[in-house]
C-alpha cells in the first residue's frame, strides 16, 4: 500500500475506533477520536520510515518491531498505547492490500509474506481495498471490545471501564 492508503486507513480507523470505544456519539466520542487519532496515524506511518534507511518492508515491517510497540504501553502507559494499533494496521494493509507482502520474521528470515488479495500500490482499486480492509479491522476491534474483552490489554480495558459500561 502507498502512503496515501496508510493515511486513509489510519484516519478511518481512528474515527471508527472512537465510535467503537465510545459509541454515545456525543462530545466524549469526539474526545476519544482525538485521543487515538495522532498515535494511530503516527503508528500507521512509522513502518515506512525504513524507505529512508535499511530495507523497505523488512527493517521496520516485522514482528520484533511490532512487539516493541505492543510492549511499550505495558510499561509506560499513556497516549502511546495506540501507536501499536497503527503499526499493526500498517502491517495488515501491506499483507492483505498489497501484492508484495512484508518480511514478518526479518532479520531472522528474509521471505516476504502476503496474500493474493492485494493490488499494486498504483492500482485504481488501492483505495477501495484500503477501505474494505479498514472496515474488516474495525469489525475485528468491535468483536474484541464487545464479545471478547478478556483478551484486550489491561490499559484498554481500563479505558473502556472509565468511558463506558461495556466491561464489568
């Protein structure tokens, strides 16, 4: 996926995430959107920093990098707890939306993994694929929040408990 697709994904994901986490539709929903917006967008753009150094879709497009972003909020909390989601959605978009895929196990293994569902980054269907994948990502988040909340990280569970009555 190209930069425009990653930005579109992050913006739509932030708006949708705001409504999933706080479905009231009032000012608190917009506050939730504002809270998640910048970290998700930064996370969604971060993996492509490897175009300036290293090997693109390898150096910053792998599970060890994602684990660093997932572990950070466990130890430090704060608003950066949403950066991992942006990084994860970047990976999902590159794996499912692009023909090339990513090197999930780099630096241990150079092979790139992807799915045949993707399109080239210059395809006229790239934005449609991005929107479809974003909708599926939001559906996955909604299932976690409403059906399987016990599998959410503790920080997100606390946020939900503070903002909604979804988590007992």
